[in-house]
C-alpha cells in the first residue's frame, strides 16, 4: 500500500524547477497491532501461516501465537507409567487447555497404557480443536523387523484402532504408527495432503478408501505395513500425488497406480514386485530410489527396474546392486534407448563388490548415458572379508566405459577397504572424469552403545593411500580425501537408506 509522499525538485526541459512528488511505499499491514495480525493468521491454514515469516522480521515466528497457548499439544506417556495415573495426569493438561483451535496434536504411548475409549477421547478432542497436524504413535509395538502387533501378518488381540476419517475438518497431515486403521466407505477429507503410516495394520481395501477420500493427497509414506498385499489405486486416482514411499511392506506382491501426472519422487525398498508406476510417471518423475532391501538369490519376476533408462526427467537416481543386475540383464537382451539426459546425481547401494557387481556398474554407465552427471555416490558393503570379493575370479571381467563422465565433479565411496574391484572403480573414475574436483574415500565405521561411530582401526593399515595418490588422473586438480568431510553438500539426496549394510 502507498503511504505518505516526499517532495524533491528537478530541472524541467525549459530550465524551470519543477516539484515532483515521489511516493514512498509503506507496509501498512505489518504496522497493524499484533492482535489484528494474529487475527489474519488465524484465518490461514498452518502451512500458509508459517510462510508469512518470510514477509519481514515482524512476522517471523508470529504464527506460533495465533492460537491460545499452547498452539501445539504433545502428550507422551513415559514407559513404565501406570495406565490410570498416566492418563489422569496427561488428560488433565488437555482439560485445562479447553477445546480451542490448535495446529498440532501429538499422542505417544506404550502398550497397555491407553484403552480404546481413551484413544477415542483424544481423537474427538483433536477433531473439536480442528487440528491440522495429527500424530499418533504406539511405541514398543510392531516396528522394523517385527512380526507381531501392527506390523505383523495377523491382527493382534487388544490392539487399538483408529477409524478414518478422524473428524477434523481442517486436517492436513496424518501420521500413525503401530495401530490398527479402518476406513469408512465414501468418506471425504478434502484438506488432507500428507499421510504417513508406519507399522500400521490395514487391509488393501482400507488403504484404497483412505486414498480415495483425499483428493488433495500429495505425499504418501507406507513403511512396514505388512498386512498389505496389493497396492492398487487404479480405481480411485491420485491426481495430486507428488511423493510416494514404500518401505518393507513385505507381503505386497503388486502395485498398480494410474497415471500420476505430478509424481516427482518415488522411493521403494523391499522385495521387488510388479508395477506400472514408473511407466505411468515417466514424464514427471525427478527423484527415484529403488532398493530390494538386501541381497537376493536369483531374480524374481519384476518390471520395476527395467523402466529406469526411459525416465527422461530423472535428476537423482539411487539403485541397489540387485536393481543394477536387473537393468544389466534387461539391456543385454534388448536394445534400450537411454533417456537419462537430465540425471545430475547417481547413488549405488552395493551389497557386494564382486566382478559381477563391478560389471553391472560398467554396463549401466555404458547403456544409460548420463551426460549431465555431476555427483556419484557408491556405498560399498561393510564386510571386511567379503565372500563376493574373495571369489572375484569366478566371473569374467567387464570392460569399463570409454567415457560419459565429462561433467562429474564429485565422487564418494563409503566403506572403502581397498579391495581389488574397489580399486578398479577408483582407477576408472580418476582416468575418465576430466572435471572431477573431489574423490572422497571413507573406511567402514563401527557402531558403539553410546551411539558414536568410529573408523574401524583394522581397516586403515591396509588402506592403499599411497598407491591411490599416485594413480593417473584426467584432471590434475582432483583432490583425493580419505576422511568424512563435514557438511551436507557432500551427502546424497537419498541419505536415508532403509537397509543396513
């Protein structure tokens, strides 16, 4: 809005001085009293309210005060707390606050601490407060690698259930862990954009109903939901889905998703299955993570990795050694036209580094031309005495590519031990990467009970540093680093790896 003006003189065409009013703009909205600005923020969704912090320093952090204190409520029952006593204490905080608007409600508890009526009371309270961000977490129940409870194959007796929809008319984000989830047919939650389900017991039909009820759904994250068998959205549609993650839903054998015109990110970790998702999103997909979840014997039927070379908009790609093997096998049978011309970052998760694994890397770089590739990450197996590596003579060697790494600036190999095929890959990168600025080689680390990680001391004496430093380089400016540099700029985009090496 325009505010007051100020005058200045200038000389006109005839030499006469003329007065010209220069209008100085003022931000009158920011000059409003805090009470009025908080009233404006109360009319905005949470995401939009947070963004107002970029307007000026006077708006920064103001969104946190738009509802009476506390604007977010986190209820956490400590482990070992008696059920009745813990409920009285925590529900007292809820009663004192009253049923007023709030942004976030989080409930975390352990098995046996809440009853179904207790959970229903909390959900009714969140709905009455028109919460936008709802987190429900049952700790100590089914989780990663668990067979019982919410993540198991059968429904556990006495498990608490969340009935979808939960009721808040402004709900935008829902996160559930370790609980049962049922869904009503023909429901509608027009505001819900983000759904995270971890170790949740739900059926295929319930998942379809949830997705069908959310026309604005843009992010769906499914982890360790081991009751799911067939993920099929072909009858409901996902027109606004931008990010889709599936991790170790181990009973799932098929995934069908209609054309997803806005899908930008797809992450999959688990036993490879049959799916049409990559062909349906070939024009929009930018970030792709494919990992089989661990070493496998044989190659079960799947079409998931074979579509990778045709994804023309990919800028970041992460593949495990099993996915590499699929691509290598498919390109050996059929001539595939590679369209990875936009790829900037490539990340290999290697469960082994035998001749066959190195051959798969070379085969990928030969058949899938990546002329814009700038960053390459290779995560090697942690085994110091790798059985794959010990038997490297059992497979014929593959000739490395002639080129294709002209724009590579950064290469990083973690868990580097100086084994024969690891050294061959280092030699190849140094010889063929004329713009390489940094080559980072880090030895395996070991975990300690205190949560610290340190370099394995028995690896370092065999680390061929001197030999590496004297290798031929395409660029004299290439810096070789034998430690883990600080800073997120040398980490891959897919730094969250869902398998343990």
